[in-house]
């Protein structure tokens, strides 16, 4: 991911997290990988006539639960078991549409897959943290990874 895509990614996710979940994102230029515990990866694939790829976001489970709490306006104890994962998928879905229209313009028509989630381990978080196709930012002081890949 080039520098412009990273800036755009942070702009898009900052806007969506703030507007949709009342959480504030900021760039994390000097952040080091740390023990984040159990995480979820949400991924959405896109394709158009000329382009194909995916966008993903990876965040700690506790962060996902906090995001769901903010979106739904209820206490964490009241959340259904998959609420955190569903919140992450919904934020990714909204962010993907916004990101693609900002990145490629509105003349390009994309088909999006249904977002899906999977758990990831600390080892995989560390690999993605150091991957050039991903960027890290902080949302309410929690590290979040986002990736943009053109295939």
C-alpha cells in the first residue's frame, strides 16, 4: 500500500468510526507491535470490470465488543456473543464503499462480497503489523490494522 492509500485508509476509517461508532481514530506512526490478545479479522472482497482485491480490518476482541456497545447503545454485558464481530464487519462494509469511491472515483462500479470474519493469533497479527500492504492506526487508544490489496 502506498503512502497515499495509507492516508486515505486512515481518513476513511477515522470518519466511519467517528460517525458510526462515536470512536476517534488517529494515525499511529511510531507504534510497535504488542500483545493484543484475541483478535478478529474482517475481510471484504471487491471486483469491477478492471480491478479486483480486498479490504480488511483486524482488531482485538475487546475493541470489537466496545465498538458494538457504542453502535447499539447497550452495555457490554448485554451484547449477544457475535456482536463484536458483526460490528467490525458492518464498519468494514461501510468503509469499503467509501474507500473505493474515494480511491477510484464514482464511475467505477464495484461488486462487494459479504464481509466475513475469522479469528487470528498473535503471530499472524505480528506478521500483518509488519506487512507493507497494511497500516496501523489507533481507535480510542486501541491498535487496529487495515489492509488494502489489489490482486
